C-alpha cells in the first residue's frame, strides 16, 4: 500500500536528514565504522561527535544494527 505509514526507527529518517543535513546512508556508514561497539556506545558517539539528539541517534543505530543482523 502506497499510503502505508513508515513505522519504527525509519520514521525518524526524514527529520534526521533535514535536521543534520546528511543522508541516512552517511549516518549508517558512521555507525558501521564504529562497530563492534555496543548499541549505546554508538548512540553516544553520534550525540557527542555529531550533535545528534538521543532519539535520532538511537533510531539510526537501531536500524543499522538490525540490517547487520546484530
């Protein structure tokens, strides 16, 4: 269905791209570069090094790790 609303972490992606001016692919690449760090360490990195808010950082990390199968 084309009208189906995006749910979960991906629902944050348009706001993340608009707020921080980088495509999601770049944020995911940063997360993957930080592996094998744990989830919260990766969230902390996005927050401290890139000024991302907690909810946005958590969404990017959760989605990226789910793709990795971790």
